[in-house]
C-alpha cells in the first residue's frame, strides 16, 4: 500500500471550470481567514473546508501578501514559481481622470514596478501615478500583461491607437430589455457624467436617456457645452430625433398660444371671445381630437361651444356631471342662441332632433344607441378626469359613444385637471379621444413614461399631439394672484382623537407598509380597511375642530366680505347651516334647479354672505366670483379637488386677490395630509404644466407618516 503524498497549506489545482486555481487549507484561525477573504474571487468549499480562488495575476499579489504575513503556511513548489513570476512584472489597475482640464491615464500599482519607459513620464496622483493620454502610452499599457484596464481606459486607448484624441465622453446606443436608449460612456471626465445625469429624462443609475424627440434640445446643449462625441451608431438616431422635434414645435407653440386671428363667427356668437380663447378654438379645430386643458376659470366651455360653431359640428353631444347640465344649457343659450338644444334626463325616451344634446355620465349607456343613430359630428366630454378609470361603467359607455362620432368629427375633453393622482389616468381619456396610439398604445404607455422625470416628457408629448393649456398668470395678468393660508385650530375632542389615533397607528404597524407582497384579495381588503380607519380620523378631526372653525367663520363674516365654505361630511355641513341659517348652500341633497338658483342668488350683490358647499357638488363647473375668499373645513385626498374648488372664485370675472383658507386641526391627520397634498400637487403639475415634483400615493404617504412618528406639528391657536 502506497502512502498519500503530504498536503501543503497552499497549492495550485484544477478548478471546477477546468482553470487553474489556488487552494488554501489550514486549521481555523480568525486572523488567517480574514486575510484570505481579501483575495479577489475567493470562495469557500464547505465539504472539504478549503478556500479556492482563480490563480490569476491579481490574486497572486494578494496570495503573496497572505504568505508574507503568515510564514508558517507551507507552499507547494508550483505556488512558489507562480508567485515569483508575477512579482517580477508590474501589476495594477488602469483608469482615467481629469486633471488641469484634460484627460490622463491613472495607474494604481498592486505589484511590481512600472516599466521605465512609463515611469519616466508618470506624475504622482495621490497613491497612484498619472500618465498623459498619448498613442505611445496607450500602446504600452495595452501590451502590459499585468495591466487591468477599465472601460474608460480601454475606450481612450482604442481611440489613441488609431490616432484619435479621446473626447471627455461619448454618446452611444444601448440595447437592453426595454429596447434602445442613448447612453453616455464617460472616457476621462467624470464632471461630464455628472452634468449628463441632471438632464431631464435621464436614468442617473444607467446614465441613459430614452430615444425620444423630447430630449434633443437639452441634449444638444449638453453635447455642445461638454465636447461629447456622438458615435456613428448614435448620430443617425439623434438626427432623426432632431427632425421629429422640429416638426413638433409648431404644434407645441399652438398649444401655448395666447393670441390668434379671430374666428370668423363673431356675428353669430352671443359674446366676444378673448384673444387666448380664439387661439384655443383654432387649436381645437386643427387638432380635432384634443384636451381643452386651460386652468380652471379660463372659459373652456365657451371655447368648446365656439369650436362647434366654427366647425359646423352638429349634431353635437355634451357629456357632463349631472350638476352641470343646466349650466351647459344656459351657456349654450347665451353663446349659440340660434342653435337648438335639449337636456336629457332619465334612462328612457327618444332623443330630440336638436343641435346640442346634453346628458350626464350616469345615463350615457342608456341613451348611447339612440344618440349613435343621429351620427354626431362632435362629442364634448366635460370634467373628463371623471372617466379616468378604464373599468368604470361610465368610462366604457362614453368610450363606446365616442366610437360613433363621425370619422372627421370633433372630440373635445374638457378638464383643467386631467391627472388627479397619476399619469396612467390619461390612458382612458386618450382612448376616448382616439389618441392613445400617438403614445405607443395603452400597454406601452406606462412603460414609456415610468422613469424618474418622465412627467415633463409626457407633458411635452401631450402638447405635441392633443393638449392646449394656458395658465391665468399667462393670459390674464390683470387677474390677481391666488394665495393659500393655513389656519391651525385646536381640537375640542383631544382625548377622543388621541385614543383613536393611537389605535390606528398600532394597527398600521402590525401590517407591512407595502401591501404588494400580499395576495391580491388580502391586499385589496386591507387597503379598503386602511381607508376606513384614516377616514375615521378625518371625521374625528373635523368634529373636534368644528367649534373653533365656527368661531373663525363668525369672525370672518364680521368683515362683511362674502365667503365660500367647503366641507365634506354631512354632520359638519349641517352644523354650519344650524349656526348660520341664512347661508346659501350647494349640497348633495339639493335638487339641481335649486343649485342653479342658489348660484345666481349668491352672485348678486345682495345675495347671502356665506355659501356652504360640498366639494362633490360645487367643486366644478360653476362661477362664484362675488367672493374672493374660500375656506376649507376639511381636506380631500386629491389636490385637484382643492384646486377646482378654489377656482370657483379664482376665474374670469374676479377683480380681487383670492385667498384660500385651510382650517387645519393641529397635530392631527389634517396637517399630514396638507403636507403630502403639496407634494402630490408637484407631481401632477409636472404632467399638466411641465413642472417637476416627486410622487407618492397620498393615502400611502399618510400611512407612512403615521407609522414613522414623531414629526413636526403646527402650533394650534384657539
């Protein structure tokens, strides 16, 4: 029997992949284990209790350091030869850096000495050595067996070896799972990469841009400012984007136009359009299927009616909230007195043969087929954000009705807030307009506009295809600005609220913050329960601040100025009416004709001083410009609800600066919602107005804030 040969602590063997590997085997010692863990690419074989690592030159430098530190380790003969061969030549990493306004190779030594021809030209660069970017040095570094060149150094060396000066960075085409993108490869100037990361639409981690005409203006300025090379593959792509961008500019300018030649229908209109309204009508006539997205109070209804007349688009169908049907009838009678009109009610009966048929969302499905038989030449969808949910019955009904509009007919979606929560809400509205294919289709929409900063890009594409929007500050400089003011008030039911709040917070902390980890049915049930719990806190806060709120209202009315007051819960509305019995009201229980009479009475100089409103009833479609003050006793979950309510007063006809007063219960869910509403408003503004902000669902944000207490609070005042 032959004895097995003795084993050394360090040996060279053939690894699992057939390559040569260095193997450490020794009794456990913590300091020795820590040293071996520093070898690049090492792994531990638990079956035989050995450390394995690739036997390359970089590993040899680290292995030699371990052996020097622990001389008691025994080495196989081939290990000594392997390490000795490596230590006789230079081994290190090569990258690039910017210094004195130009690029350099930077060499970080791991073993040996730089060859003399390189060492003579080297400059100290911290713990490394700096070499100029020349063809000779590039060839020498490329030929060094121990040089580990990173992508930047390799890119520079390849260019230098064909006598091309390497630029600070290069723009290339990247192919990935989501298709092609434009990527910046930094060659020697990290500052160029940092500047690129600040461009709109850039994925900073991947340092890439979507191939989209929106990016070209900012990208071209960046390329010029930083001397970036555009590679031969990227150049034709960028040229095509530039042409596409140039073609879009006329449409984008039209979507912002503040003046235009008057439409030749002045002799039949029942009033005079403002210059920006003429521009809006011209845009609608040219785009045919578009959003009229002017800020609240700029007369979208009037522009839509004028577009119908200018185009001769009759018969026309107007779909709107039930509370606005009489308003549409009144506006149509005023602006198009020669056109016949009818307001449809109920779910049965014939559709009159009129020029303009007006009906509410809830009965569209019942009348759709009869309306389709009249082959409408125009469809106006007012407050179009109400059809944001693709699964809602009203959305499906309006979409089917839109399919019956004549091929060249007008489809106008009127809304100052097309996005209430998130950009995906546009998909259903774009389908109704017949515009979704302009954005790549419904499936591609979310993927195309899902990145950081893509809100501004989506805004650009909306304006390019089908979105006219002007702000009051742009077209009505004479209209005084709108202000928001927070009035912190104390709770009268402090103990009751705190007890409920503690229970809710404890309950929330027992659940995962991200419900996407749970089964769909469980997550859906928990979301519903969360909303119930949060609404309980809202109701308690509203009840607790009611006494202080009523006192504030009384003090305000002593000034003699009219006030529009919004409250959500019925018990709050009833408490206000009980305290101020002469106030007017626009509430859910009020019949629609009574609401019309209330609006007209409030607008008169001798009308009631206080108007109590439900946001769902009076938050859109009406004008309350007699008041320049609007107050909120309760908050809604969406910024759009507040913006629309404020703009009942802040619109054409207003002569004074509008102030929106928010009565918030200090140190409650009120202030958490108020802070997050401002954050959410920034996100929505990015899509609608092209202004960037961050995003988080409001309910989810409130839950996060409650779970992560403590936080800074408002100082309550009595």
